[in-house]
C-alpha cells in the first residue's frame, strides 16, 4: 500500500470515529429515543456535540476531493516526494482540525483547513504535470 493510500485509510477511520464522539453528547441533549427516531422536530446539536458534528461534516467535505486526488494519482502511477509529503501533511491537518474545532480554537482550525486544501492541490498539480 502506498503512503498516499494509507493516509486515505487512516482518514476513513477518523471519519468513522468522529460520530462516536459527538453522537453520545447529542444523545444526552435529546435522549436516546430522539437519536433512534427520524430526528424530525429535534433541536440541532449544541455545544461540543454541535462542534463535533460540524467537524465531521467538514472532514467528509474535504475527504472526497482528497480521495479523488489520491485514487487518480494511484491509477496513473503518480507517487513522488511531493504526493507522499502532501498526503502526510493532509493527514496531520485533518487530525488537527477536529481537535481545534472541538476546543474552539478558531484560527488553528482555519490553518488546519487551509493546510489540508493546499496539500490536496499539491497532489492534483502532480497529476496534471505528469
């Protein structure tokens, strides 16, 4: 498995783990019955549960373009120091992002988001210059 694909697997694990964190907190707000139903008429998650949900949504929104970039690079045989470095930077940024989001450190969250975005662009550029 290439390093780029490994980061994709690790990020998928993060995407699966984040809901485990905020769902319990949200359940405390609306009750287990509210979690098990269609969630119509229940309030949006607040506080830490709300930040957890938004961090998860943001991860999913950014995981799709990253996954496309990694999978296209793999299909085309593009793997070099730039793509490997960008993959590890993306992983680090996406691990930092929910920590910053949950702790409420806005500037750090923005830096983590932008760092991940740039890392994805680096991979895409490597594909285009091949």
